[in-house]
C-alpha cells in the first residue's frame, strides 16, 4: 500500500508501521480477536481504508 501511494503520501502508512505503540496495539487487538482499521489519504484526496481481521477458526475449516 505504501509503495502504491508513493512519495510523500506513503509516510502515513510507514509511520504507523514504525510507531511501536500503535503497531503493537494493532497486533494485540488482532490477537484478541478484534479488527483493526487504518485510513490513509493521498495527495488527490483519495482515501484508502485498510482493514485487517483475524482469521476465525470456522472460516479456516471451511476453506
């Protein structure tokens, strides 16, 4: 995602990934079963909503 946005707009994605407090909080939320969302806006005003959801065991078994 960061690579697609390009300079300088990828900064928000990279900062989030490098911000240990926010990243660790997102990982803890996923481990706890909660979804995590991040919205990044590029220079043209297009908003990209990124959502990560933990895999549910029932879905894994169906695959």
